[in-house]
């Protein structure tokens, strides 16, 4: 990952974790707790892709495992968010922009349910049966509901920040910095003309046409002005 992505991801994850622990965890809502950290990972994964999403998810989960008042084995939530970030990054479009909110909302619901199931499954492997006493069905429903209600206020803003950091001309050095507008690429593929990077392309074609006409006129003995 590039330096700007690491800095932005770290800042967003730390802020999300602080809000998660100090505010959301103290609301005492029935069922699960709104998972702001999960939504942060989803927003970054849908811009950075599956590799970046897995790395961000692992780092965010490991930080949550070590932050007080964590009462579970270290690495448990890191595994959950790593897997969630990986699969969320697989739906990222090529330009990092989503045309509809239906897809992200479906990803949020699937991630909330999937992460809760995976967390409970990993807990059962290590001897943690707390999900059985609370009720897994209630946890799944409340987790999906809370995250879905919180997602419109979190995910779009995080995706916007991630795209803005990637488009920074001072930090962008990859092919994305040299990519032109979509309309320019479409025109160049359809007409054979290059637009944008070669501003004088049309003028060069006109000059070539004039040169050819002048040569033809000289051969035929016709004087051209």
C-alpha cells in the first residue's frame, strides 16, 4: 500500500475505534453493537480492492483485539475483519466509483451477518460460547439493522476520502495519475484521434492534409497559394 493510503487508513481506523469504544459501546442497545470499525473497513475496501481491504481489515481488527476493554483472544477480530475486507474489496469497480447505493447496502448487510457468524464460529472453536447465551438470531438481526442504519452516514464519506487521497497529484505516481477522462478514451477508441494528452492532434492532421494537397498541386503543375 502507498504511504497516503496507510496514513489515511490508520487515521480513520483509530477514530472509528475510539468512537466505537467510547460512544457506541455505551449506548446499551438491545442485541449487537453498531460496528463502526466494520463500516470503515468496508468503505476503504470498496476503493482499495481486495488486497488493500484485507490489509486494512487485519490491522483494524488487531487494534480492536488489543484495545481495552477487549475480552476475547487476540487475533480473533483481526481474522474476521481481514476476511470481510478481502471479500468486500472484490466488488470494487475499476474506477473505484459505485453507481448505485443498492450494492453497498447489500454488502453492509452481508458483512454484518457474515462477520457475526464468523466471530461466533471462531469463538466456538476457542471455547467462547457467549453467542449461545445471548441468542445468535437476535445478534444477526440487530447487527444487520444497526449497521445498515449507520452505513449511509459513514461509508460514502470514507469512500470519498479514500478516492480524494488517491487522486492527490503530490502522492499519486501510478498509472491512475496519467489516466484521462472516460469520454476522451471513448472518443479515441471510436475515432482514432487522441484527445487531451495531445492537444494539437487535430491541428497536426490539418497541417498534414495541407502539405499533401500542396505536393499534389506541384506535381500537376498547379500553383497553390
